[in-house]
């Protein structure tokens, strides 16, 4: 069976307009197929699909019963991808995720040799359910897989299937017996997606569907090869320098020790740590993905602003003053988007950014 990666183009498409139209059509088919099972949550579905088309990972945060697991499994079925659910528990070991080496005996010769038995991480879509329920040692087992798309066992590297996504869930309410994710691991997630309660009309439809005899069934509407080609197209989406400059201003304004950037007062008052370079990278990449999925040919400042909450909320750390005043990271990001100018606030800043952008 050929490697799907070999099916992905290594050059720009001959007709970019047609290529974008095909991705948009595939996106529309996915939305329609997912809506057969999942009621509402339109923004969440769009954000999850943006992550997948950008070849990233997502942390999905919401209280129990909001269809986090159902949504992720439905997406995997709609894209014809292999799916693996890992329920994280305090006694889960790293080898339970990545796999382990066993001694295998050849009954004809009597020779023994080591054989690697693959763990559940060897799938296209990984649902890491309640990822904060397991100790850091097991959480760290995901880091290499998320970053390098490979697993190391017995000194040998084992490549993971492509495409590969880790979609982790987390319950924001019950924190007893949990192990908060370290910042290094949080930074590997492209998006932190918040799921809220459905509207009254949506909840009515949920109850109707889930208490009836017939259960909705999804079918694959795009292939892994189509998804890989779409990921390549997203990377080729052009971004103007002034759009990248705006993304940099947003991210650099969160760094309280950076004296070269003008910051809103809320940053100085309520943040203890700001976002790193991965935030800038993911902001621009998410803007590309959002533009292509909406049928556009270039990423805009509006795309940057739409992706900012999901990219930044798990990469900035509030201080004690914020806790005392009831200020959340989302509040800080909202103020940031309101106060950071779209084109630079002073002539000196504009000149400085022009020098940086070359």
C-alpha cells in the first residue's frame, strides 16, 4: 500500500483557484456529515477542522456531556482515518500508549528475537481523553509523538501514520487527583478550544436524537490523501508582511519583560509570563488554514484575530492579581485585540517593524 505522503504534491498546484475550491468543497462536505451526529457547536467544529487542515494538535476543554468524545470520533470517521481513544488514568504507563518490545520465539528454528508491539498511539486520530488524569511521565510519552510524529523504543524509531493528530480533552471543573499539563506540552497544542453549553433549541434537538431508536451514522466524505493535499495547500497560502507583523505585535505584547513593544496596561497588571515563538507560528498558520477553508486565497488580519483566542489562551500565564480580580486569559486576549493597533501605533514602532520584516 503506498504511503499517503507520497500522494501529496511537492509543488504548487497548476490552478490555485481550483485547488482552493476543492478544499472548500471538502470542508463543506465534512461540516454536513458531522452535523448528522453532532448538534450545534459550529465554532468548535470549525476550529477542530482548522487544526486538522493545518496539521496541528488541539486541546478541547469543556465540562462532561458536551460531546467532546463524540465530536472527535465523528470527525475521524468522516475523514476515513484510523481512530484510537486512550482513556488517561493515574495508573496508565508510557508503554501502554506507545507500545512495547516482546520476545518472540520462532517455533520452527527455536530462535528468539525482540518484536515491537505497537500501542494505540499508532493511529491517524488520537483522542487523549482526560489527558490531565495521568502523571507527567505518561503525559511526556506524547511529546515525541506530537512533535516528531514518531515513537522511540529500544533505541529504534517507529514512524507514526500520516496524517497524525492528537486531540486531547480536559475537564475544567473537577481538579482533584489531576496532573496539570506542563507548559512545554501545552505549547505543542496548536489550539486550546473551549466548548460551551448548547442553546435551548440545540439541546432540544440533542434530546430528540439521542432518545430515539435510530442512531445517525456517518460515512467517509474525504480520504487521507485529500486531507494531505489540503494540508500542503494551506502551507502555500500567501500571507502579506503587514499581516505577519500584526501577529508578531499581538504575541510580543504579552511578554512583560520585552521593553521594545508597547503593551496594554492589562499585560503589566495581570500577566506573569507571555507567549513564545510557537504562538506567532501558529497564529499565522491558523490564519492560512482559516482563509483556505473559507475559500480565500490569502490570510488576512481578520483571520489572525479570529485565531488569537485559541492560540494564546494556553500560552499566557496570569498572576495572583488576575486571580484576585477574576481576570481570565480570555479577558486579557480580548483587551489585547482591542488595544493593539492594526498597523503600528507610532512612527518609531513602524520603522522598527519595517527593519525586522526586511
